[in-house]
């Protein structure tokens, strides 16, 4: 790894966008690739994604879901069957038109073979509803075949013009759940259950507070009757949609003629949901907790939870300190903690401190010759930047308990920031002033797409969600823009 220091990270207060980009690159999470709009996720970044994936996969399986895999390529005609769906994704689709290359006539390089044109173009999946529902038609004949609760971990392509690492890339990694049900009630319950799973993951593992709510009709997933989302606030006051769950009704079942015989033998169309989170969660994790010294990772998702740095001058000191560290490491690992001993002898301790601080490791343990003699260590917390000298005896128990404390502290800090930046706004003049300050504005809205679009045009603010997990929004009032009657406040914010 090239020598970097956290001093090369732009201050968050000076340029938030540059600060974010610096962290992603300097902390070795990802980098731009040779393919425009695509990224290379580096090993440290992928290790965080793996922990997210492992935890989410476990949560899905606890709720009865199983994993499957469906094709990357989708026949173009499939996207034509559900009108709203194709309209929603048409501008983002990558299209395969030929199946072969050949050597160029001048012998320099290769060209597309004009004789290898496909009879029907293939779409590189932007999402998989169409190919999956075409498959489900073969799986579903009777009520006994339901429900189907499938999830797939995959990559998708949405041809973005303006990209940012993790937040918006042409290709990204995600999971997409696709379920089939005998009744509307079951499908709605499934969509609600999965948005709750996402919210629990965000709160308990990412230490990130979120608001659960319905999307407005304009903001819904293409082809859905209802979309639920979790919305998080980043440290610049902007919102980030961290996960969505969709009630698809019978739209895709009708488009692909997926019917089942009910208990009375009558044919009915199947009810559907889909739901997903992506590597965008990596961006959320970075922006929710990190600071001017680098990443701040919650212990639940940190690839390395404890880093141990030896300080020595003589080879004898080095050997004795590393031997003691190996003993302590076994104690940490017995508590289920992931530990790294940084025994590189070509770098100064100060550089190592800066590097692991930049990478967001929750706890740093330092041992020098005096610590070895006294039976103590210097322990530094990444979340508070505090240090303490504590006894080596019982250290594993102390650090294990500290991980829970750090996890809770990060959530409490993020929740305090969010709650301090949620404001009720009742007039249009006030709205225009307050939206410039960032944060979530709780406002009455008349429920019309026209008003929603006008507000977006004039302020770049969108309705993030219509909250369902808070009673604070349920009240009578008048729309902040039109003055027409409103029965509930919604969350407006500028968003990623």
C-alpha cells in the first residue's frame, strides 16, 4: 500500500463531496475503473460489503427466504410487457446487439461482426422482475406452490451519466428479493416485513437511524402499486434512500400470465413483491459516521475490529512485544473479535496510527517496552478519539464490552444529529429558507404530483417518504406550497 495519511483528506466542512471521494480512495475502499462509470471495489471495501452481505443473508433466511440465481440477460420483448416498468428503466438500459467479434479488415484489432446480429436484442439486467416472472410462470400452477420467497445476490447495470463511487455507478452489486403470494394481504405483509428487516439492519448493524415510509406515487418503483423505503440523513443534511421494498400487485403476473388454481380450483393471478439494497449502503456507512481523520466504522461491520501496533527500538523488544500480542490476540479472537497485528517494520508507528485511523478500525491497542513491564496497554477508541491505559489482564473482556459501547455510541450520535436537523415547516417562504440549511423538513403536502414537481423544480427538494413509523406526522393542515388541505406531514429533503 502506498504511503498515505489522513492529512490528505479534505476537511468535511470545506468540501463535503471531495471529502467523501478522498475517503473512498484513500481508505482503499474502491477506485474508478477503465470502464466509464464503473468501479473496482478493493479488498478492504469488499470485506465491509461481505459483512453486510453475510448479515443480510442471514436475516433473509431467518424470514424464510432462499437464494437463487437468474440470467444477466433479458430479452428486450420482456421489458415491453409491463408499460410502467419499461418506461422507468428504458433510458438506463445497456443493450447487447451482436454475439461475435472478428479481426478487423486491416488486421489491427477487432470489430463487431455484422453477420452476428442477434435476432432479438438482449438487455443487461437493470433489475430482474421480468426474467423472474417469466420463470415463475413455470413454477406456479396451484396454491400449493405458493408462496415463493426467492432472493438473488447479483450485479445490475443502469447506464448512469453522472457517477460517484458506491452512490451511483453504471454497474453495482445488490440483492433483489422477488416473492409470489396467493393473496394481496400476504404480499403487502411481505413488503412491509422486508422494509422492517432493512430498517433493523441499518439501525443495529450500520448504527444508522432511518425513517420508514411510503414513497409518493411519483417516486415509486416503476411498475409498483406501493413502495416502502428507509431514508437516512447524511452529515451534510442530505437524504439517502438506503433500501426499498415494493408491493407489485398483480402487474407482473398479468404481464407474464402467471396464474394459479386456488383451493376452489378457480384461476387467479399471483400477487408479487420485490425488494433490494445495494452497494449504495457503503456510501451511506461512510457518510453517516466518518470524520476529517477518515472512516469511522461500527464494530458490527468493521473487517478489522482491533489493530495492535508494537513500539520498539531493539529486536529483542520487538520479539517480546509481538509474542505478548499473539497471546492477547488469541484472547480477543476467543471473544469473536477480528484482530490484526501490524508488525510491518518498514513504517513508523505514527504512520500506522494514521493509516488505521483512516481505515476506521474501532479500537487500537499499542504496546511498548514500558507497557510490557507494567502489564498495561494503550487503548485508543476511533469513535471518540480518546486513549486510556488499562491492564492487559482481562483486556479481551474489556474490549468485547467496548465494541457494544462503540456501536451504541455511534447510533446515538447519528440519531442526535438527525433529530437536531428535522424541522417542521408550515409556509413556503420558510421552506425556501430552511431547505438551504439541509436536513429533513416535515411539511404538509396536498398529495398531487403537480405540487410535488413544482417544489422539486423550485428547490431541488423531493418527498423522501410519507412516514409510517412516527405518529408526529399525522395531523390536519394545509399544503406548504398550494395551501390546499392535507392530512399528514411528509419528509422533504435534498437527496443523493
